[in-house]
C-alpha cells in the first residue's frame, strides 16, 4: 500500500505540472499525508503524515489567496525525496556503519560473507550516486527547462531508471553471482516494505 500511495502522489504531481493545476497535487498530498497517519501499520509514518497534511493545507490556503509562491510546491517533492534517499543511503557508508543494502541483505537472507559485503557496499554507493544525480537535476532543471520537461524527467524518467536498475541488478546477481544465494524480486520488495529495515540503527551486526 505504501508503494501504491507513493505512485499515486507522483502521478498526481506529474498531471498537475502538465495541466498547470497546482491544487490537484496539493489535494493528492493531503490524501497521501492522511494515509501516512491512518496506515501506520502498513509502513506509514505519523510524523511524515502530519508534515504533509500541514504542507498541503498551507499550500491550498495560499492558492485560494492567490499567492504565487504556492505554485512552487510542485517542485519540492523530487527535491525532498531524492535528498532524503541520498542521505539514507550515503550516511550508511560512513566508517563503522553497515551499508544500507548490506542490511537489507542480512535481514532478507540471514547470512553474509566478505564478498557479499563488498558487493552490497558498492551497490549502496551506486544508488547514492544515482539519488545525488536526481537531486541535482531536481535543483537545476527548473531554471533551465519548461515545467513539463522537468516533470517528465524527474517524475517519469528517473523512477523508470530506478526500477530498471533494480530489476537488472537482480537479473545480474542471479546470472553471475548464484553463490550469493537465492534471488527474488518479490522477496526483496517484501523486505523493503517492512518499516524496521529502514528504521533500525545503521550499525554493523554483532
């Protein structure tokens, strides 16, 4: 449900940009925030929910008052999302920390070794660079291209690339690294849907 809610918000943002209709996105953001609060047992976060609710309500009030600043709200989600993901992935690469994908692997499979740890650290680094590139595009492109081009790039192309990379990495691992253990996209998605894999302290297992 959390993935479906996120996809809904991204699609609403894309439609709002193409139609030049900021309230469409703000209403979708309000619905997304409400889901975060009532769907805490499905991966939602009450803190994020209240933040999104407040942001959407303030934005809607500003739109009704004709305040143009509210229209810049459509540019914020890709910036905030990529900045958050970059911080989550990159911070796990600090000395003494367990790389995020290493933790996913440990929780999913239950065992690891030096070769797997090196691979998952490199993979975590690649994802960090990807989110850094998306964040840079989200910050710079609004000043260089028209909003529809920005939206197609950040709300369609970047997510498509991330999905493609995710699938291809699983296929590569199944083909070239079978000794790493069983490979299942569905099992990985099931692991990622567990709030604890994102919330537990990023520290090496003892």
